[in-house]
């Protein structure tokens, strides 16, 4: 535990004066498509409450992994609006639009299925639920690792709102506002907006080689807003409309040159650094633009006192572009751009019912379609004359999916509950591909197309037993399904036309959760074993147009433990703790031309052995003037690999030239966040003021968050991407 955290803990002990806080609250979630106490859900789940979200100023999924065991949310290399989400070691590391995610992301029940644009600001969030383990029955395809549900606030129908302003280092400025209008008739409306700007933390300078294309790297320039209204058309029929919009237009993050193993590129060897740099010189376009928007309409119809019908209709749109100077130097060595357009439509119908707390069920149908296109121009070794390559790489795709599902809970007796469900999914996929070196005949000609289909059955069954009125244990078996598809970054016609297979997982999980010590401790613990078949892995080959190959690795097992606890130490102090442990291994991994089992010599990506999170919330002072609280969050993550490369060189000549996993291993690191919160300063009966002084990465930990090893054909060119340095600021909020 670092010195910064110890110093803050000492301060809390010195100032603590015995001010009262509210007891541990009941947490209601909708992880099983209906409202339940989180302690009744028979699988491992974390809920981040509205208070946690507001107190920590959480605005997107990139800010929650420090609070959740066995969850990693990493920025994709070179980007801050594309996330690699890993749950229990299940991850999709390639951000290309043709790839499906391993963990599902949902906003108000609407599926958001791509890595690009997945980090977008959401305003007016009520709760974030992180579901661990396969959710194939109720959520379907691409949730074999788990899911993240973002639930926004419903309009209150009462006049009220807030205005917020914040400033911080690196020129940070934040503005936010929310207004709820008085109900007029049966209509309730809420309008909310947020903007954030921050200068880049890596200064960019001109050099003798070239003038830099930007002034700084790693900046933030984001805007988001939301429109929400609910309408009661009758006593039994309600409509809820949501529109969300999020835009980012900013410089890219810094691709810092970490390694190069070839004297051929001697001019850039002087730019290599294995420590975090605050200055850089780049020559290529360095930008990131993301525009995400979505419409959703949810209808709730009460058919009777025990039966209701729910419909969720949604359309989402994404426009996303980036330009990266991948070598991070002022020389023309490696530059890529991606210009993507993507849209999706979904329709879900749910029938929900129950009887005398004996039976609860949900059944429904789901329709999903999407299409997208990416133009991916690339330029390599332009500074080296005849060795330069200028690739034109393009790919488009379409998906059509339908599903039927049902799940029920049956109370066998007062203590034992049986849950069982089944989902059938059928989907069609199509790819379009073009690839060639500028000015030369196409390797893959424009108009090259292929299509295929997939289907799967994903069951769930669990038993939950009440050990007491406040404690229960459960045993769960569940399956998940991640559809196959086509490699949009294929380098040959043969690989373009050859689909890779679906990945499936069979999971068994046992756990206990409940309240202890007069409801002062809420805790849960789970052990699990996930057996993956045909595990999909993206292997970056750096051949031709920086290509990737897709491997169905064969068989893998990921075992682990998760523990979470919230202890109400006293009326003034709460302590939060969570721990996640992962033990992954491949049982079969065919590589080296598909003929050799290399299971004992391949790394698991984004699967750290340990992840620890600790939190302290304490009331320091209180009076008629308001209340002063302190919030401290500490997180630790052990070292982990980024790519499924060999751990040591393969003896087989067919694999001998591969990049090695240790070259892009992330070392263990810990982070500490601190917030002092002055709240409930009253001005009249209906107006209050609050202020917070905050710091993130308090100890200024210098850690590499991501890397890319371009491999032997690119002289092992390796850019590194560092996590944010220490940031701090003050926020002021007025509520009415």
C-alpha cells in the first residue's frame, strides 16, 4: 500500500469525530430482467449505486474497473473512446468493427456491441450493474464473459436539477447541468448535458526532422447530452423515450516508442524510452473523433396484476475516426487511420409474470441487425524510400440475428428456489473486403464477399438456498455463446472467405451472499470454473497491412474466486473491499500452421492473477453548515500479458518468428484516488451547495496500460501507452 494512501488514512483517523451516516442500503437490480434485491440474484454481480457514481464522478465504463473484482476496462492502443472489456479473463482485444465483444454492454436494456465508441459519456446514471459469468439465456450472444448494464435515471416529474462546474490541472474544465420539469399531465421530462475539456498531458515539440502535427497528446474534448421523457398513456400503459448523444473530438494519445531491434531504422533509435515521457515529437495525423447516439422507446403494459408486457425498440449510430502516429517519432515510419460508420437496430419483447412469490418468469423474442464499414489507410516506412508501403484496406459487414428465450424461478419451498432458462439464437453474417498496396494490383479485389450463419442453444440452471433470513447460497450452471464471423483485417483472399467458428463457454459457479453482524456487513463470495471451447483469439501478425489472424484456440479453462464486502464499521465509517483471483490455462491450442498443440506456451491476455480494491468512506465533520466526508479508493492489479503470444520462443520453425508475450507484459501497479466532499450546505429550503476536492492516481504511478509488438517483420517496433499521471481538481455543484 503506497505512502500517499497511508498518509490519507492517518488524516482520517486524526479528524474523525463521530458523525452519523446512513446504514447499509438495500440494492435493487434488474440483472434478470426484473427488479430483485442483489442478494437474491444467483450469480456474482456488482452494483455501483447512484451515490457511488455521483461521489466519484463516474461518467463512462472506463472508470469502474477499480471497483469491481475480475473486471478490466482498458483503452484500446492509441484510443480513449474504444475499450477492451475483460471479465474473468474473457476479452476481445481487437477493436476492429468486425469483431464481436466478449462482454456485453447495455444502456437501458439496449445492446451496444462494438469496441469502437464503447467509451462514451453517459449523463444521469442511476446504477451500473456488472454481471460476471455467461449470461447467454437472458442476454444472448456475446455475453459469454458477462455483461455491464448501465441504467439511467427516470424523470421525476418534479421541478429540480443541478448545475456543476469543475477545474483541474492540465487546464481541465467540466460543465454539467440537469433539469427535471414539473409533470404536465401524464408527461415527465428530464434534460441533461455535460462537457469536459482538458489539455494533453504530453507536450509535442517540433524537431529538425519535421514540424509536429499537434500541440499535445492525450487531451480530452467531449460533450454529451440526454433527453428523457416518460408518458403514462393509461393506468396500465407507460412509454419511456431516451435519446443519448456523446461526442469526442480530440488529439490521440501518445504512442511512445518502447522498443526497436533493427539498426536499419537507426534515425529513430534515439527516441526509444522505457519510462513515461511528458514530451514527444510526432509527424503524422494524431486525432480521435467519436460520435455516438441512440434512440430507445420502452413500452410497459400491465396485462393483469401478475402479468406484464415490455417492448424495447432501439436504434444506435456511430461515426468514429482516428489517426495514429504509431511509432511516436517525428519520422515517417508507421501511420494508420480508421474511418468507421456503424448503425444497429434492435427489438425485444418480454412477457413477465409471477404468482404468490412461488413462480416468476420472463419469456421473449429478440431481433437485432447491424451494418458497418471501415476505411483503414496505412503507411509504413515512408521515410525509408523504396521500403515504404501504402496500404488501402477496407471492410464492411452486416449481421442479422433473432432469438427466443425463457427463464423461470420456482420456489420449491420456503428456503429452496430453482431457476432454469433456455435461449435459441440464429444469426447471419456477411463480409465485404478490399486490400491492396497503393498503385499496385489488389491483393483482395473490391467487391469480395462472403456470408455464413450460426446458431446456438444457451441454457441456465441454478439452485438458491436460504441458509437464514439474511444469508443464501447458490449453485449455478450456465452457457454462453460468442458468434463466429469473418476477419475484416485478413491479408489473403483465402482467409477473407474462411469464417472462424463460434466460441462457447460452460460455466459452473457456487457462491454465498448475505448480511451479517446485525446487517452491518454485506458480503458475497463465489468460486467458478469456465470451460471455453473454440476460444476466439486475435493474433496480431503485423504482416502486410498490419494484419491480424483469427484463431479458434481450441479449449481453455479459467478458474477463479471473487469476494466482495461492505462493512458498516460505525455510524461514521464504511469500508469496502473486493478481491478477484484468476487461474487460466489452455488445454488445447493448435498453432504453427494448425498442426501443433502449443497450449503450454501461450499467454492468456488481460487475465491478471489478482485484482484488489479497497475503499474507505468516512464522515469527518458535521454541523448546521453541512457535512465533510472523505472517500478513498485503492486498487491493485498484478502483472498480466496483453496478447496470446508464446511465452518463450517456440522450437517449431513454423512459429519461431512470432512476437513474444513477455515483450508486452504489463507490470503490477496500484492506484489511489482521494476525494474530500463538502455537502448539504443549505441555501433556503430547496437549494443546496456542495464542493469536492479530488485527486486521481494520487501517487503519480507511472504504469504502462497497453502496448503493441509489431513483431520481427517490423523490427519489433513496440509502442507503449501509459496510464494517466496524477490529476486533481475541484468541483462545485448547486442543486435545487
